[in-house]
C-alpha cells in the first residue's frame, strides 16, 4: 500500500509523516502503525532514505503484506509454543506421576518462554526494513513545514 503525506519532522534517518486517513484505513492491517488513527490525519514514523525535509510532500510505501505475515508468525508461533509446552507438561505429569495442573502449567510457561526466545531470534535475524514504512519518492519540495 502506498500513501501520500507531508513530512512534519526528521531525525536520524527517520521522518514523521502526516498522512490522510481514508475509509480504507479502517480495514488496513498496518493501522496500528499510524499514531493518530482516530483523527482525519494520521502520523507515521517512516524510514527516510531520500533525506526528505519537513514540508516535503512524499509518497510512503507501507509493507502491509509483510506486516500481516510477521503478525501471523508472531501470534501463531506463540500459540503453537503454548500448546506444545502444555502437551509436554501433561505428558511429564502422566509419565512421572506429578500433579497434572502444576506440570501442565509449568509446561505452558516453559513453552511460552522458549517459543518467545525462538521468535525473538527469528525476528532479530530478519531485515527490519521489510516491516518498516519507507519514503519512496519526494513528490514536491516544500520550503518549511506547512508549505508544500
């Protein structure tokens, strides 16, 4: 998904861009990226490889597909880890005659911890640029904020 916006501020390779929220925003999977999503205009923190300056009108690419895939991997992975941990706890309880509730709860917690660590490692290795909105074009140079 691409959207046009106005650069409000820049800092260390990032830019804060004000974009207009359209009706499509309500169904956008990247809606949580938008800082002011309840107003008519939203603000996104985006990568700024083109060195856009405040007041510039820019085109922003929001990686909606990659964002959906990352969320699915994160929550699906955590759910699988919880269920596997619960199953292992139940298996240990039945094999070694431990109390079922405590062993299952310990397995659930252990699955969550190990699953979280594995997902943390996976997301650290992935290129974060794939999940971050980025300025892909400067449409109109502005003199200063508010005058595009």
